[in-house]
C-alpha cells in the first residue's frame, strides 16, 4: 500500500512537473510574441512620428508660401487700384 501511494505521489509529481514545464513554455512563447508585437508597434510609432514631422514641415512651408502669395496679391490689387485712380 505504501509503495502504491509513493508511486501515485511520484506519478502526480511528474505530471505536475510536466504541466508546469508546458505552462512555462507557453508563458515564454507569449512573452516572445508580446515582445515582437511591442517592437512592431514601436517601429510603427517611430515611422508615424517621422511622417508627422514631414507633414508639419510641409504645412509650415505651405503657410509661408500662402502668406507670400497673399502679400503678392494684395500688392497687385493695390497697384491695380492705384492705376484706376
């Protein structure tokens, strides 16, 4: 009887150890997957920051160009008005 109990206990310990190894392997796999996803998200974030910077530069350039064209148009309108007088 004692041998049976000891054998059952050993089998249970082996089963528990096997289950723990399986769960540990799953945990490692999950961590690796999360790390890969995090790296992808960081790369996408960096790309979007770069793209945003370029759009902001382009917007500033267009605003300066708009201001210059508005000034040019105002001067032309002023000149046209002066010539009409």
